[in-house]
C-alpha cells in the first residue's frame, strides 16, 4: 500500500478542524483533512448548529406572522409542518458546504473522505468507498466532534425515540413530545416544537434550567416556555423508557410517567473517538469518549492535538473554531502570537434568545464582589416596539466602585447579536472597561443597541 505524506493531517471538518486546516494552509504547510461523511462541515453544519438554528428561525418567522395584526385575515392560508421547515434549512446547509469546498480548494487543502484510524503515532489509514489509503504526517489534529449520548437501555432504533441528530429526519409534526434533558439542546427544541403547537414536556434532571446562566435570565426563560405551553418538570431522573405502538412512556424514579407521541433524548454527548484506533497512537479517553488535553490542546502524545467537542466543554462551534486556529498557529510556527479568550459569549437559540458573557449575580455574591445592576427592558426600547419583539431585557453587572463591567446577560430576540457590543468593551484593558462607555457614546436610534445606554444609565442611577 502506497503511503502519502503531509506536514499535518486534520481529522474532522467541523469548526475545529476547519480552523486548524485553514491556519496551517495559510502558513504554507501541506495539509490533508479527513472527513468520514460524504460532505464537509461536520456535525455543526449537518446535524447541530446550522440546521437547528435555521429551523428555529423559520419557526420564529411563523410565530411573528401569526402575532402580527396586519396578517390576521390570512392566517388560515398558512399551514406549515415540521418537514417543510426542515426543507428550508437544507438550503442553508448546502450553501455552507459549498462555501467550505471553495475555502479548501483555494488553499490547496486535500479533502479525503473515509474513516481515519491510527496505525501508530505517525501513521493512519483512511477507509472509504475507494478502498484504503495510508497516510503519514509530522502532526495530527483530532477534531472529530461529539454525538448524542445513548444510554444502553434505551432503544434508539425505535421510530418513536430520537436524539438531536435523528430528530432532524422526522417526517411529520408530532402532536406531543417529551424531551429528557433541559440543557441548551433540550430548551432549544422545546421552543421549536411548542411553536408548532405540539404539547411539550421538558424533563430536567436538575433543579433549574441552564444553571450556568444568571438566575433572573433562566427564571424568565422558564416563565416564557410555560407561557408557550411547555410543561417543565425539575429534579426528575429517568428509570426506564417504554416504547409502545401508539407512543412512548418515560418512567421517572419519582413515579411520574410521561406518555407522548415521541421522546427526544437530549441528555449528554459523547466524543467521537470509538473507531480512531487511539490506543495505537498512545492516547486514552475518559468515560464519555473525550480526549484529555493540556492548556495548549496537546494530547499525551506531543505531536497530536485535539480540539472542539471531542475534548469536552464548552461545546460551542465558535470556541471550537478558535481552538483549531490556535493549534494551527502552534504547529506551524511553534508558538501562537495570541491567546484564546477566557470570557467567551454563550448563545442559546430558544424563543426568545439568550446570550451571556462574564459573571452571574450568584457568582459575584459568592465571591463577595460589590456589584450593581443596570437593566433595560425591551418593552421600553423603540426598536423592539417597532418589530414587535417586546419580550426581553439587557442586564449589565458592574463593580460599584470602579464601574468595571463584570457580566452581561441578555434575554430576547437578537440577544446573540446584541451581546457582542458589551463583549468588546469587557475585553478592553484597565479603565477602558467601564460602564461609562455606554453613557458617553452615541447609539443609532432606533436600535436594539440603544439598550446598553438605557441599562448603563439605570445602573448609574442606583449608585449616584
């Protein structure tokens, strides 16, 4: 078998793999990227971020249409179902795939399709439709991502039991749905299906939704999900799943039972490492199939790196891409002239959206940091009144004495966009990170960004 040699081989073409491959190619390395599926883009493009967010956008447009009194007389003409909305998302996926093909071709990155498996620490085989090929490289970047966790006692082959991948192939709109797991994925799909008029049970194994967020924000999310008809049950642990011909029953250890048309299992993810032959490379994984790395994303084998969901949290496409670029710089140049940010924004595409960066009130209280709060309610912002998206708020946490911005939390439409204004100011060194920036600059009017000025003035009024 003939062996091809590269400077670096990247396994996986999701955000982490793409970031590494592009950085390495720009540095003049000969790079190959191995993708086991038939198209580039990874889980982010095909089963995760892009399809679910495109689906959510379509459903949000439908909800806005239904609420707008201008179109009240045409509502009976609108009858969209889940498969139709998925069809619209497919167009976005193919555009993303085509864009990435152009990136790789322009930068002379070889794209190889097949399943990669290490033979030894510097050699792997790629098995695909055209047979098996042998590759060698000086460095490797593992960016194989993660898939939904499947407990062994749950039959995911049953047509009524789904995970966040298989739910994207559903060919009808369910009348009722139980979602087990109330993390980001569970909350997002609860928003999607309740806006399709499905009866939704959201079963949470913890005592509140999205506990890493500020309590006031998650309280608002819980309220609005319930307003949209979602039944939320906290502190519930599944005992068993019973699949029937006419539905599926989730049995909980508390004795509660939830019978619905479908079950969506959204509780945990596992790293895609099972078929990589990592033992031959000298790498071990933890119980969730994740690879242990150091602060530079280096594995136990110095010339092999791992980035993205396969190394665990934060499990964000944006963070994975930056990790890939960071590793690309380390491999190509021996050192990176920049460092990964410690404070990265979280975006949750529920309805309404949530985004946050920095500390929560709970964290600041525990650390005994003297802080104050500035708030802007969207119902008072002119742009929100114009668009009809009045639900939500912007919340700024800042130091009472120095006015340093400590955390920003946003709940409402376009929250994931709005957060970046505050992120830019929080990243400034020293006194430049100050609440006064928002009171002393000029915002376009009417815009949602104006909420920063309103929140900052509200906060200053609390201490002066």
